[in-house]
């Protein structure tokens, strides 16, 4: 259960940071399964952001890129810049 709580917390923090960008995001927390953050890009395209544990730390996965979950504001800046482009 701790892994789910950590994942959820990271995605909530990322959604909050993206809100200031401003980037629209949707946090989906299914009854069975793990939370996923969807980011809305140009034209309403939805892209998933996942939080995954690695042996050394948590990472955020987006567009095939691993972002450091230890720096959520930096991850939000990178996502916001790419979504705006």
C-alpha cells in the first residue's frame, strides 16, 4: 500500500505544479489499479504520466522519458514547455 500512496502523492504534487504552468491535467485513481496523471496537450491530446519506483529512487515517465521525481517542479517545467511547443 505504501507504494500506491507514494505514487499518488507524487502525481498530486506534479498536477499542482502543472496547474501553475498552466497545463491542464487529470488524475485518475481507479478502484483497482494505480493512479495515472493525464496531461492535456494541444488539440486535447491526452498523454499519460506515470510514477514508477526504480532501485535507487522514484521516477516520472512521460513521452518515453524518465524525469527525476525528487524534483517535481523541474519535471513540471519540462512537461509544460514540451506541451506548449
